[in-house]
C-alpha cells in the first residue's frame, strides 16, 4: 500500500477521527499502540497473540518458574518487589 495522507483535527476531548479512507482494512476494536516523538504521533496496529501462542508462552513461563524454584505463592511478592523498584 502506498503512503496516503488525509487531514483531521483533535476534539476538545483529545479525540481524533481517522478518516474513513484510512480505516479501510481495520475492524472495530482493533488495538493500536500510540507513539509520540516530539510533534509526531504514530499509530501502530498491535497483533495480539493467539490462544496457542499464549498457551506456549504460559508453559514456557511455568517451566522457568519450576527451574528457579518459584512457587505460585511467591508471585505476588515478586511482582510487588519489582513494582517498587520501578516507581
């Protein structure tokens, strides 16, 4: 698809309507990442993992947890500890 340019405005509530011509091929509820770099805002469609990929990742996580001796009861403490570090 070639680069296309359309014009729109932001509402007082911060909403921006994507022109119909540029919405073609996207369904209602399509998730996007919104990236800002100074005066540029980019929308990038996010491809969410399917159930099989999610199950694969969950099993991989369980395996790593078993290898490291992490039990389900330890998870809350680990999450809270890492959240405090980032705050």
